C-alpha cells in the first residue's frame, strides 16, 4: 500500500491519500479525541502522540497536529497507523455511525435563498477546499449573514479568514444579493 501525503495551506494539518476510498459519501470531522469512538481509524490516529484533530473525506484523511510537535516526528507513525488500519480490514466508521452530508437544516422564510447558498457551496466551494484537505458547510442564515462551519484543514488555518471574506463572501454576494456577509462559527 502506497500512501501519498500533501501539504495544506494550514501548516498544522497534513493530507493523507491512501489510494482507496475512505468514506463512501460525506465527511467525518473529529476536532478532538472525544468523538473518535465511532471510528476505529480515528481512534488509531488519535493514539499517535501529538494528534489534535482528524478529518475524513471520500478519498483522503487530514490530520492536525499540536503546535509543539514536528511533522518529521509524527508523520511516520501516522503513515503506519493508516496502513495498519486499511490492512486490518476494519471499517473506517463503526457500522451504526453515519458520515455527515455537512449542511445544517434550515427552516424558515429564507428557504429559497438558503437552497441557493447550499448549491453554490456544493458546486463551487466544497470541491476547492477538499483539494486542501478540508470542508466548509452551511450552518445558518440570518438577516443577510451566512454562517459557515470550517472543518479539517480549514479549521484553524491562517488563510481561512481571507478565504471566507475575499473568496466565499464575494462569490455568494455576487450570485445572491440578499447575502451581505459571511462569518465562521465553531460548533
């Protein structure tokens, strides 16, 4: 098994490409070890000293490390953990665990606008940020403000504010005049 790695715009996060499917669909975000019980692979990765976050996409894994840890020290252990997991035949997620489609549900009078926002996020934004090992999902819309949740390499990335303000906000405002601002949320 050959696992490729790619750097991400977030220096604390590295993207691992195992060359096979990680999740059938959706994503799974583990911003800390407390929720990793539903994923044998996430548990294995959090067992490596210095891992502070794990994120799964359909064909990639991103791992976020603690600031005090150097990639040269942690990367071999992570590669070994990923390889051992896929060779073990265990599932990535427990059978009763579901990957997330990402977007929060929205009920209210702005349903049409929210539908347009989600469509633009799914077609224009999410594929681009997946290339960088992350995801950005809809969290809410209120009085012209779109609230987005950043996951994987996007969470805590130094360039995430610029991406939100200059990229996503400008895109949404261009196509949807009702959008006035985009703000990040922590879930």
